[in-house]
DNA sequence: GGCAACCATGCAAACGTTTTCAAAGATCGT
DNA sequence: ACGATCTTTGAAAACGTTTGCATGGTTGCC
């Protein structure tokens, strides 16, 4: 059996109508007499006709396809977001073209451009860092884009996220209230927009305001192993409270701390910001900032459907509430 | 700026050649004089021409797109597989259309059919269970399909996996050698092909051969919470050695065991089969069967590229070696 | 019964490429 | 300088839909 055995033309011939009418039936156009519709539909069923989406895309200039740019799908943070996006996309009958840009095989802007060439109706972009080159492509195109859990410092793109400043503030205040004074911030990517524009300023301000010395920031700590390793440094510097952007790294840190015989949370507090399940399955359970990742994805995709359908958007920037979960790596009161 | 501002026709006009020649240049056809090629290429650059993939797809009947059917991308097991697939796909310049079928919004066979309508050049399918309805669609189409870490009991589809029987056997033998006699098997989906056709028979046979009573199988244990919960039952039944198909569930079980004051591995041994990072970040670290997930994905995708390129396949069924990692939830010797 | 208004249908031109075939140009040996 | 051969090009027909426009058929109203 060949790839395309039966076309709209075959259906038209068998049903003794024109292609136009078959097309109308397929697309649920109401301007077809009931009897005709029934006849066409029965032929469609009999011949197992399936419309060729590529031809539809070319003729209609709509592909019912959206592009998804994701840094790393093995990162649960992004996987969770993607799931929310996927579910809403499915509801609205959009397919997802996935571009994981973790590998360095292709430049990100080329990946985005390739999505555009595929004539996607819209795109959802997630990343720690929105590069100028990518931003430029977004500016050039008329295809709608929504950022999911991604910060746009230039500020003209639609986005869905949480209030990162507030989350950071809440975290550091808790450490301070718990009496910790030698605080550190452990991040994966120093240049991530979210860090540069939000978290680091809040952290540094707090340190300065409370005269806690020089702000200690540890970079490039993303994986479990990197977390384990950085603990030695933290200990050397007598850090007693730390905020960690990656859950995996936080897990590494607490496991290393336990091995070193350090008492958590009495002598060492940890707050994670990764928002993944990991915070609940390590012991002690991680106190953490938890973004509603699934919802962020879902809302972003819903926004995109509106943009693609020329509906009006009430808000360009949506901020969803996050929760701050106090668990076992901070003192409870 | 509009979606498609410049077409192949514009380039042809500006470069004073025919569309055919531009097409040749774009596709790297060597039958173009150098001077012509250069002229066309400079026009392409000047006009920022980008070929419309949809039109290319329609005309050439190749979309350079593959479909990926995945049960749940928030499951690290599948995410890891997908990453391997993605990387190889990128190398060969294929785009991925993602279909996460976790939600019940769409029947799986319809999802697959929709991928086919999109004219994907090939598909990679992963699942715990390959339903007859889906299998039928695969049989009907000429589009190549490769199964990744998925068992086809009918046995006619190409696939990449590990030797599940051997893995199961190794696991249960270890428990037995460690002196455990009250063994249990904890699985997420009782009807998963991999369980029905491979693991359960091996488990039941072993129990029978060694006269260990009635085989204890606990079903529907996939999540962390379900793992925590099932531990109570395991304890009640005095189980002292358990094989768990899901890492997340295994984590729940050991955490519950620790809370209950049960000594691992002295009084209770656990072997996980999920092959994810989770086994290393819980304490005690999980002894586990580790599938080379990334490689399975990569090999599957490589096989698919061969099938799509009409290359000959040396093996229809590929079995990759797995590793059996003894860690802290079994006695070490 | 006549006219307006509307419905249902068909025709044919898009949509932006690839690809086949034939023709035109270049190269070369003699 | 002449075919023969090979390379480079262009014309036009696909590919399988959608859609604007025209047309013929119905219905409704007075």
C-alpha cells in the first residue's frame, strides 16, 4: 500500500461531486446539503480517505503545528512545562514540532528559523537565556511567539512566568530569619537572564542591606555531581545557608553534607528553586520554591492559541502564583 | 513583514534564471555552473530567501520529519530515550513531531494516523504497551517504524531494546543469593507487554523453581506516592526482597522503609529497573538495572534514517547491553 | 407568477516547491 | 570547422489541497 493511495479527487469522483465539496465536508463547512454531506462521508469512510496535511498546509497557509524550543528535555523542569504545553495543544488539535537545543549541533537561531520554514503557526520558547540572535528572528517574523518560564529583558514578547524577584526574596529572607548569616547562591548559568536580571540583584541587595559581607555566588552548578562537588567549597567558606537553582544540584549538596556529617537544617540550610519532584524524594526533603510548571506551559499554549486565532490578548505578560514549600532543609516554625 | 515574503520565484527573477535552477542551487545539485550558482546564492542571501518546507514536502513527497510517540515525557525514562533520538535526528536534519499520548484526549491510533497524515518520513514508537489498534496502523502503512525500548510480541517490527529476560533473571538471582526468600515484583502496568511477555514469566518461573511459594506481584505502582504506599503491604507480607520497575516507586519504597525503621539492605533489599538518575540520588543508592536509554534512542533513530534512506538494515531487532549496578540497596560482596 | 435572496455546488486558480524532459551551450578531438 | 558528447538551463507538469467567484437551483414573499 502506498503512502498516499486515495486523494480528495478520488473521493470526489466516487461521490459524484467536486473536490470543493469534499473539501467542505472534510472541513465541516456548513454550506453543504445534508444528503450530499452524508454521501461524501460514506465514500470517505469506504475509501479510508485521509487528508494530506502537507497539501492542506500549503493551500490554506495554516499547518496546525506549533514549534517548541526546549533547552533539554531530560531536565524535569522543562519536561513538566512541555507536558502542560502538549496537553493544551492536543485539545486545540495542534501538533508540536520539538526542538531540543541542548546539543551544539545546530545554532539556536537556525533551529528557530527552520521551524519558521516549516510554517509553524506559532512557537513556544523556553530557555534560561534568550540570545540576541534568537530575539532578532522573533522580531523579524509575524509568527506569534510565547515565552514559557523565560525572561525577556527587552520586554516586548508575550510570556508566562512567576515573580522571580519575590521568590528569591522569600527564600533569602527565610534563611536570614533562621539565623543564617553566611549565605550563598548556587546557580547553573551565571548569565541566564533570570539570574542576571532578577535573582542576583535581589540576592546582592539583600546581602548588602544586611551587611553580610561579599555576596557569594557559585556558578556552573547544574548536575548532581556538580552539586556534590560544590559542597566542599561551601563548607570551606563556612556557608550556613544556600539557595540552589537546580534541584539536582541541591540533591548533590545535601547528600554531600550528610556524608560530611553536617546537620541539616541546624547547621546548614538549603532552599532549592528547581520546582521538580526531586525535592520530595531526597532526604531531608528540600525546602523549595515551586513554580506551577505544568500550568505555566498550559497557559502559555493557551495564549498562543489565542494569538494564532487572532483573538485579543488581555495580558501580554502573565505571572502565575508560585508556592513556597517549607520542608526539612530549613528550620520549621 | 509577512510570513512568506520571498519565494523561489522572486529569487529566480532577480538572478535571471528559472525556478528550476534556483531549486538546484538550494538543494546542492551539482549540475549548475559555478558562476550561476554564485549569482543565485548571492541573491538568496540578499533577499533572505528561505525555502518553504511545506511546499518542498508536497512536491518532493519527503518532509524530513519524523514522528515520535511517547507515553509521558515527564517520565525520565522516556525523556532520556527522546534525547538520544533527538540528537541523531538533528545530525541527519530531521525534525521531530512529538506526540505525548499520556493524556486521554486522543486515542493512540488516531495520534499515529495524524502523524501519518502529516506525511512524516518515519516514526519512532515507545510505549509499555503496543495496542493491536496501533499495530494495525503500523501494518497498513509503508512509512517505516522503529520501536525504542518497546516490545512487539507479534515480532515483525524493527526495534531496539535490551534483553529483558536476562535483566530480570540477574536481578532476582541477586536477591536470592543474598538470602532473600520472600520476594516480590512491583510493577506499574500489569499488562505491559514487557511484563506479560518477559519479566513476569521469568519471575514466576524462578519462584516456582526455587519453591518460594506463590509469586507476589504488586500492580499499578508507578509514582513516588504509590511506592510509599505499597511498602506497607510489602511489610505486612514480610517481603524481604523486591524488584521495582519504576525508579520513582522504588524511591518511595525505600523512603517508607527507612521511616518504618527497616534496615536496608540487611532486612530488605530493593532492585530498581527504571534506569534513571533517580537511583543515584536517593539514599541508600538503588541497586538497579540500567538500560542505555540514550543509546537505545540514538540507535533507533539511526535505524530509522537507514530505513528512510532505503539503506539495507543488517538487523531488524537490536539488543543493546545493559549494566547491572550494585549499590546500597543490596548486600555488597 | 415574478423577483429577490439565499443555498448548494462546481470551476479553476492559487499555494511554493521539485522534477522530467527537451533544448541550448559548451567542449573536444580530429 | 564539424559532429559527438557532455553540461547547463528552462518550460511546464506535477504534488493534494483550499477558496473566491460564478452559476444554477430553491425558497419565500407579495
